[in-house]
């Protein structure tokens, strides 16, 4: 999806459903190196710049920050959001937006989940983080932060699709 938004833009925000997100395959690769993480980050950065978005983007492998870039009005305040969304995607093994939407559908706010492994002060169940799998194992995440969470998710998802197409083509 080629989605662009600016501060003066009245375009509607992207909309997602649980079923729609569940139908999108995860980024599943045979391997995923630091060089791959950098390439995915550059693709995301190019999309962010081309769309004029205020987003920060991280690509993490095994808790190691490999790529970070910040655009527009993003700054240090986005760091906790990047890390918190990535923590949700890593813990649940699905996009952070899918976690939020599933919980909303169940009527349970994330903040009320009773799980001793969830640190509600750190983890943020908002859209923008997508897990990355290599040989069936969750190895990392791509995460964006700075716009409404559905825009964050759409941008990360578009970067994943562009990366997947580049690797296949």
C-alpha cells in the first residue's frame, strides 16, 4: 500500500482488522543478518522520507539495535515507544498492532493483562512493530514510532513487503 500523510493532509488513516492482520504472513526468512537488518532499515527510511512522515525506525536482532533513524519531529521521546512496541511484538510473536486489536476485540485492555512476564511500564501494545523470523525462530523486529499507530504499522509493513520483494527479485 502506498500511503502518504502530512500534517495538513486530511486523508483517512489506514484501517486494520484482526482477520486482516492475521492473513498477512510474517517476515519468515532462512536467515537474517545484521547486513539484512541494515537493508530493511534503509528501505523503511526511504519510505518514511518519500512519504514525508514523522517517524523513527529501529531494526533489532536478538536485542541488539542494528539500525535506527529518526525523521521529522521524532526524537529521544520515541525511544521508549520503539522499545516498548518491539517488546510486545517479541513477546507475543505477532505485530504489536495485532496484539492491541485482539485485546480490544476481547474487551481486555493491555494494561489489565495479568501476566507476570509483562512489564506494563515498558511494553506498549500499539501498532508499529513487526517480528522477524529466521528458520522458524523469532530473531528480531522492525519498529516505527511517531505517527498514529496504524500509520506506524502500515509503514513497517510496507518496508517488510518491499524488503521481501527485493530478496525474491
